[in-house]
C-alpha cells in the first residue's frame, strides 16, 4: 500500500488499524524533511509550520478500507 502526495513523493505507510468508528483504516505520513522543504506544503498541509521544527510531523493521510470505493488518484487540474 502506497500513497503519493501532491508533489509526487511517496508517503510512508504507518499501517492499518481501526479508526474511532471501528472501521479498518490505512494511515500514511510524509517524512518530516520531505515536507519541510516542499514548495506545496502550504497547499497540502493543514498546519504547514508543523514541518518546520524537529518535533513536528509531515503530511498525515488516512483512508477507510471499507471496500465500498476504489483507491483514488490525486489530480491537480489547476
């Protein structure tokens, strides 16, 4: 399982586990340095400043694995 960020970088899998609603969910997180220097972090991250310090985090993404929808592809048609 992989996830590709808007800048085309692979985001690391953090495994799968049940979310708060009990649904199996896949979790992904970008590497801190990957997001820190990314020109798209202000468009991609809710809190871009989180990537600017040592104890911060990269982009975090989760997808429910309920089998009701196919995986999607990020598209930026702008």
